[in-house]
RNA sequence: GGGUCCAUCGUCCAGUGGUUAAGACGCUAGCCUUACACGCUUGAGACCGGAGUUCGAUUCUCCGUGGACCCACCA
C-alpha cells in the first residue's frame, strides 16, 4: 500500500502553490466558460456526508472541464444565517446582548465554523476559486440580496398580508417549520349540530340540519364555513346555502370541497380561522372571512362570553354549554397528531398576523416552464420540482422573526402597512437603524417604522447563480457565466433551494439559473436510515480518514450509482475503491521499473507494435469514447465503472501479463519488440491516468510525477477518441496510424486472450502454478483465426510458458495442455 | 389519499427485446508468478409473482406483492 497521507499532503500543497492551475481566468475571452453553482453549506462546523459527496463529485467535474481546456469558474459559498447559530450564541452569551452585538457574535461563530469546514473541503482536494468565495453574512452579499428583493418589489412581486403562522403560546413566538414537531395526543371528536338556514324557493320543507365533527369546539366562534364533499349525497343539496352557528348568532356558508372525507366523522366539518393547516387551505381556496380566534398569549378573542379564556378552559366551557343546550350529539375518543414546539412540547396554534410575501403561486407555470429548459440529471428528479409547483397553496412567506438574518430593506406604515422601499444606492441597509425616506406614511399619514423581521435563509441562497456570475456589477462576466453551466444539489432541497432559485432568477432575469442540474440522493447510514444525530449513524470525514485515502473516498463517490436515489453507505464499496488505488499504484511501479530496464525510447517505437499492443491501444480508444461521453453527460459512475474495469481487468490482468516476457528479455533480437511494449505500457498508463485524474487527483499527480518530472497532470489534455477505419488502425497521440500487419488486431487480440484464459483454467484444474513450464498446448482454432495463432506461436509460448504449441483447424474452439 | 423511484447470485450492485447475464464482498480450490498475498488464477451462486405485446421478455405494458422516498391529511 502506498502512503496516501503523505502523497495527499504533498499535492494539496502543490495545488495551493500553483493556484493558476485551477483559477478562473477572467482575462481569457477565448476559452468557453464553465461556471458551477454549489450548495453553500450551512455553517455548523462539520461537513456531513452529503457535502462530502457533492464536493467530491463537482470537483471531479471541474477538473475534467479544466482538462478539456475550458475556463472553469468554481466558487464556494457559505450559508451562514440560521437559527442554530442563534441558539449557540444564546447559549454561550445569554439572551441579553443587544441586536447588533448579537449579530456580531453570530458572525464570529459562523466564521469559526467556516474555517473548519473549509479545511475539510480542502482536505478532500476541492480546488474551488478562493477569489470568488462568498458568504451570506458579508455586507457585499447582503447588498445583493436586498437589491434582488427591491427589484422584485418594483415588479410587483412583494406584498404584505395577514397570514397564519405557527405560534407557541407559551413562549410567545412564531415557529419555523423545522421547530414544529409532531406529537400524538388523545382527544375527543365532538359532534355538533348546525341548523341549515333559509329555504329552497317555492318549497316548504322541514328544518334541515348538518352535524359536524370537530376536535376543536373552542374555536366555534371563529367558524367561517361548513365544508362537505361535493359528491356526498347526504349534503350536496346544501352547498351554497348557509348554516346557523350554535351558541353564536351568525350564519356561515356551506361549501363543497374534495378535501372533505365522506367517511370521516359525519362527513361534514367546520372551517375555523384557524384550527389547523386544512383550515388555512380552505380559507384561501374559498376566500372565506377571517375571524381571529386566539390572541398571542393563547386566550380566546372575538368569542363574546368566552373571551379571555385559555384554550383548554374554553374547550370545557363550550362543550358544557353545548351539552346544556342539547346541541352536542356525541363525543368520541380519538388519537390524533398535533404539532408541538420542539423545545417545550407545548401545542402550537395558528395566529394570524401581517407577513411579507413573494408571489409564487401565480407564477407556478413560469417556474415549471423554466425548469423544463434545464437538463435535470437524472431526468426523473424534475418531477419533485413539478409536484411542488403544482401544490403551492399560498405564496412564499419570506420573513422570519429572528435576528441573525439579512435585514429586510423596507419600512412600512405602522397602521396601513404601506411599504416604503429603501434607496437602492444605499445598500446594504438595516431599516431599524436608518431614517425612512418619509417620516409619515404617504398614504395615511401615520408613523413609518423599520422592519424588525429578517429574510428566510432561502432568500439569501436563492440568487447564488446570479451572484457567482458577478451580478449586478460585473456585466462582462455575467454575460459569459449566466446562466451557470451546472449546479449540484441534493434531492432534499429541490422544493426549496432549486425551487426558489428558479423562481427568483426567472422573475429577475427572465432566464433559467443554470443549464444543468445534478440531483444526488441522500447518503444513508449503514443501518439504512437517514444519517441523523438521534440515530448516531452519521459518518463524517474524520471517521474515514486516515483509514481510507481521500482518493478512495472520491472514487467511492463516483462509483456510487444512481444519482437521484438514496444510497446506503457501504464500507465494502469503499474498500473496493481503495483496492483499485493500490492496483493503480502497483501497476505504475511496474511500468516505472520496466521503463528503467529498457534503453532510452527509440524514435517511433510504435512502428514495431505487435498484435497485443495494438489490441490494448484499440481497447483504450473504445474506453476513451465511453469515458468522455459519460463525463460530458456528468455521469461519473459510467466513466469510472468503464475505466476501472478496463484498467484492472484488461490492462493489468491481460496486457501486462502478456508483455512481461518482452520487458524482461535481454535478447538483442527482442530489442525492438521490447521498446514497443514499453512504449505501449507507458502510453496506456498515461492516458488512463489522465482520465482518472479528475476523480483521483492526488494519486494521479503522484504517478504522473514518476514519469514526467515537471508539472501537473492537470496541465495535460484528456485523450481523444478517434473513429477507426479498419482493424489495422490505431491511435497514437491523437493521430490515426496504420499497422503494417494485415490483420484485425482487435479481434485477434481478443481471441488470443481467450486462448490464454483457457490455458490458465487448464493449469488451475491441474493445480499447477501459472508460471510452471508445460510440455505442450493443443488448440482447436476456428478457420478465421488459424493463421493468426500460427503467427503468434512464439509469442504464446513465452506468455504461457509452454515448450510447444500446436494449432489445428477445428469447428469447436478448444484448448488442451500436456504437463 | 396523491406522487416518484425501485425489485437481478447469501450481501452489495451493473446490464440487455435474442448475451455464456458483468463486477465487488463473502464462500470454494489452487498459486509466495522478478508491480501488487491489500495480489493472481479457478469454481459454485441470481433476473419478485401473474397476465399481456412479441417468433422470442430478465428487459416493453398492465395488475399484484414487497421496499424506499416525497407530498398531503388525521376536521
């Protein structure tokens, strides 16, 4: 085994000292630009498996493109804003820091974390462009986020509206989705009777009623509709009429909606503002009235005699009164799942308040159309985006009640919510610290205030393709690098990062954000479950290094099939990758040693190539075709699968074995043949190395340096495929050559290897060593190969260590040996 | 409930309208072969079930079964 750590360190250092190898050359205007958008990791201090995956994957693509002569722009970014950082700072410094001080401490902590994560990226061999590194907390980045939102405001895409948010009544704060966790609870389903109001025209009928079932009777005062399934025979005649609320003197419409299950409860439900997410959906869909049911401390409001009661007390009181008035038909014990705050387990309520929105719902079609212009790798992952776009229930609420986030660059009227945008020339800005353009609301004359809430993190990261293309200042770069060439990201954030990025760039630029998107699945733990703290099944870089070389990790990533679907982590596959590297290193050592045996390479030794030499060169040519096609489609699996199999099982197992006798020969007559073998050995090794280099860069550099004393393998070009006209043709250094032998070397080489394989089998059957000399070999050869076998008799004798070889024409191919 | 993906040796994982169905780990038998015993050679070992399309299906279609994931819901 080679010393991986030493080699890795050496080449990491070399790349650092030669940044020009990978740096984007902005002055160059000839080479095509290849720009890469990578997911800015959230700065929590350690790269997780998903990040190890994409870093390895995209770095290989970047290095490949570089070797294809493209001008590669590969920045890396950091998504620093976020709640976990706030929590950590709160834990360390308490809750009493002022806003500015608190923000500063958060930046400090994320900077520490960025340093750690950056080191791990470099450890993986990632050669990103430091010059283009970005961080969402940097003022220059804040400026861009704010500008992009101000431009969206100009386009009429930003507005404020009342919207229910999940609210912890105990803590008195709003929740984001990830803090709301599910919990099972035992409750009661209450059957309450509503009288149907009015009469059908010209028809006297009995008084009709609808019984609804609810687990939230205390919200009866905020009931704004009764909903039934439109196909339900029992109720459909009531749709369009009204129902009288029990206990309260009010009528609400009876609406039809598919969301109502005919079988659940009574098949009728009341819609309150707001009991649960269903209510919210129906409220928006049917444009219902809004009655605020609960205040921020969890007490009822707009409930007349029940005002001020806590939820639990109100529930008891309402049920008691319904019972008394004989309006409660029955109560049924149920188990159901409710949302609770992850920190204190208390039930969350929906409280309606004024929120900031971006118009996504009406733009769903445009988002889908833009998504179709992008090549999704694999194609099936686009479905996730479509599904999400098809299911938008309401617009994107982008404000968060937090401190550590990008400030929202608007003031607003305290009373009428009129929006005053910041001056685009004065960014970045925090409207809490600055005077508004007008002290009084231009609309109603009331007081204008700065915005305390901050942007959701996806607002920061939704413009990365524009940012790395130099938007808005560098218009030259922007023209060349936007849309970006490619993005890589995980399946888990298709409906967030991909969705918002496509939305934002489509709205702001009218264009797609990138040409290609690679969507990789999640790497699961060895137990098959998602890697998660609470399962303790996470695997991080320090768990793998130094047991595995970095190149083995990278090769494992490339050989992890099935982009788009989840992958269970496997040490077995990692071991395979490691074995391949050992093999690669040992073959290189062999070639090095072999070259030392020969004299200086004669000019054009390839003129003396024999059938095995041409066979392996032609196989190489085939592999070059497959590998470059796979790289060009960004599918590393196919490239590495083909290449590693070729290298190991054709080049090492057959070719090297077949030419050993030539390499070791000291016979003068063999000199030219020896030179030809040495030439071919080196040629195939170097070409394979060039194709392997993007994925296993450290070892590739090391081996390259064994043969080329100066420079980096990344200054070399990828080998190119050439279509061959006949079996006599072969490719050397991009030129098609013609062998003087009038044979089809590819098919004869393949046949001779078959013969060699059969002899190996016979030797194994007879339990003798492969190098054991045997008396004779008899071969029955099909017509078309007989002359080739006879011509290669001496060669075969040497390869197979046989004193004599006899070949006869025979219908059935067969091989027998005499020991 | 809606959707997406998937089902191949004991395990992992390729591939194909006609193949001798590849490779890895493990297992078998041998080989210390002047690059590699972390290796090499050899052997055993697989297309979820049903129907359809077809001359022919592991491959295409449908149904079923099983699994993974996403979304929605549990009034």
